[in-house]
């Protein structure tokens, strides 16, 4: 597995997980109607940004663990 494949796999996993978490947060904060209707927009933006910077996110999580 090359470095590019590893980066893409990590970006996909991180983006998908963060998309789901942000969308669930929007559902809980805005309610079912608005959360389902427009909650996917901030979830898509946040998931995309976190997918790009996933190595930094992993480093920050490891450093905050201790």
C-alpha cells in the first residue's frame, strides 16, 4: 500500500465519520425537520475539511490523550 493510498483511505474514513457525527449534531440541535433538510450542508463542509487535515487530527488526538 503506497502513501497516497493510505492518505486517501484515512481521508475517506475520517470524512465519513465526521460527516455522520456533524449531521447527527445538527439533527439534535435543529430538530428533525431542519436537521434532515439542511443539516447535511455543514456536515459536508466539515467532513471535507476534516478529511483533508486528518493526519493533523490524529496527531492532536494522540497528544490530547496523555
